[in-house]
């Protein structure tokens, strides 16, 4: 008898560690054993996306993990829309871009952290502001304090996978930094708490 929750936690853990082939194997197992659960097919899609664009796959994974609890069908539809848009559906892409705030559209490649903080203020929350830009824009971080502030806010708002990506990406610059170690520890604790719910 397959323990569905344990298998899903294991698959998600492998995904976060960027072991996409192993994660895909487990998601496929879940899909074939529980075909009525549409969520598993979406996770398998993320593994497929990761072969082309790891950052995009991680962002989608984070976003989906957060919104699926509120409304699974809407979360699945949103992810499908984003994927279709990236696969060349120009009309869909334009729709998604229109939904983004104007300040983001003006600077599609990167937004300075100071500007991103203004976006947070205007949107009223870090989560909403980050959701606005997460698929189209990188946050350009110019100093250590901004980096720690940004990653801390990612963790506090459950964008754990994205937080790992930023930490891993900047680790060589700040290696052995006590703050980096604290952030990794915070992420680990959060993941443990989530997996034991």
C-alpha cells in the first residue's frame, strides 16, 4: 500500500533539491496510482519545465504550492495558462502581462530592489508584489542587506524553493557568512514544519 502523503513529501523534497528526474519518477507513480488527483500531473509538468528553465520551474512550483490550498482548480488553470503562454501562445502571454503591474512591465528583465520595495508598498503585501513579477522579472540585488531582507521575506511568505535558489546562487559570494547559515537554517525548520503537518 502506497503512503500517498509520504511519497508526495519525498517527491517535493527531491524537486526542491533539483533532483528533477527522481522527483518526476515519484510524481508519475502518484499520478498512475491516484489518477483522480490532478495535482500530481502539474508537479510532473514542473519537472519537465526544469529541463529547460530551472528558475521558472522553481517559481511555478512555489506559486502553485501556495495557491493550491485556496483553490486547486484555479491554481491548476493558472499554471496551465502560464505554461501555454511560455509555449508561444502570444494572446495568453499578453493577458498575463496585462495583469502585471505597469511598473513591472516597464522593466521586464530586472527590477531594482528599491523599486521592488515601492511595488510592495503599492500592492500592499510582499506576496502579491512578488507574484506580480515572479515569472517575468528578476529582482536585481545590489547589496548584502537587501539580499538578506529579500530572502527573509521570501521564506516568511512561503516562497521556499525560490529562497533556496537565491541562497544557492549567492552562496559563493557570501560563503561562510553567519546570516546565510541562519537563512538556510530557517528554511530547513520551515520545511520540517511543513512536512510534519
